[in-house]
């Protein structure tokens, strides 16, 4: 049996050059997420990565009864999740997935030479795990007696 090499983040990340400035209004972040069909956006301030904002953050900000009163006054930087977990494109996928599980992370920013190269989310990890299971196991459903 030949040994397989652990895949690196570059092979599983969602590559994109999208990010948003901390000084942008929430509606700009929402529009960008919808346009590109993404759920997480790295947030930058003067080209420094300061965090991540998710579609869930945006939904929470405008929900009824939330302490934030006027969405028009809110900036992306007001809601950003600071100190994002960042990895390199060459990092082993298993190490990143393990860290995501341990730290309960919904996403990691993937860097190449210090610049944003992409993102990897918990949903991405589940999609790849599903593909792996289908490759490894018979998926005809026979012999699977679920309770």
C-alpha cells in the first residue's frame, strides 16, 4: 500500500481575494457576501487583518430586540470578531481541522506570504469529510441499521 501525503490547506480552502474594510457600513458587507455567495469576510484596517465578520453577525445586528438600534450607524469594525485564527496555505489540513474543533472555530483565514489567499469554514470541512466518507465506504445504505 502506498502512503498518501496529508493534503495542505491550499487544496481545500475556498480561494478568494475578498475582504472588507473595518470602516465599511454593514450593508456593504451584506451586499458583498450576497454577490459572491459567501458567509465569512475577513476584515482589514489599513491592509492589516483584524478579524472576520459572518452573515450570522450581520443577522444578529439587525434582529428585533437587539441592543443595536440603528443599522445605518454601524460599521463592520463594530461587529468584527477580533483575533481571527490564521493558517498558511502549506499547513496540513488535519492540524487545521483539529484546531478548529478544539477552539470551536467557524472559520480560519488562509494566508500565503502574509496575504489573504482564502478561507476555510466548518461547512467546508464537513463537505470534504462527506466526500472522503463516500470514497472510503460503500454508500448504498445496505447493512446500516439505524436506530
